[in-house]
C-alpha cells in the first residue's frame, strides 16, 4: 500500500487529486520512485483525558502516513504513536520533549531511514497552544 503514490492513476495536468499533486509535496518530498524510498507523514498532537475519570490528561502525538492511499491514512491501525506528553508540563518545559524527539528520533529517520527508506514530516496539524509549545513561543 505504501507504493500508492507511484501506482495510482495520475490526474490531468493542473488538477490536484491528492497531496502528491501539490507543488509543496513535490518540492519537499522529491520525485517518486518504485520501490518507494521515502514516506511522507503528517504529525498531529492534541490533549485528551488519560482515564475515564478525567482527572489526568495527556497529549499523544501521532503520525499519519500520507504514502498510503487516502482511505487508509487515518485508520487506527495505520497511525503511528510517536510521543505522549502529560498536559501538566507547560511552556517552556514541554519544548525539550519536542527537541529530544527531533534530535534523537526524527533526524535519524529523515537522514538515514530504515532499510534505506527515509521518513519526512510533510505537515503538522495542531491548535494554537500546541503550535506554541512546538515552537517554544
């Protein structure tokens, strides 16, 4: 399924039928090949109750694999859990977790990859407080 970008029907020139057709994807991800040599992901984080009682909250950060077909990208079994941050940790303390994740996990996946397949974070999706934490603002 991760070969979807290469094997899918291509739209007519000028039409955007999927994220692969936009200029930002093409510029950031580079040309598609078979077999795929890079996966594109969307990172998303938001707070949620950690238990039914609601006395504690966490912020799970997950990845949606945009190299999968659109019908598969956001299925629970295809999402990757990257980090869980307690909501009790506030700015600027939370930024150190993002920095650690980028330095020790994401940079290696971007530069080296796994078995030669590299991982790129194409986009992020978060609310304003989440963006503020990520940026350290």
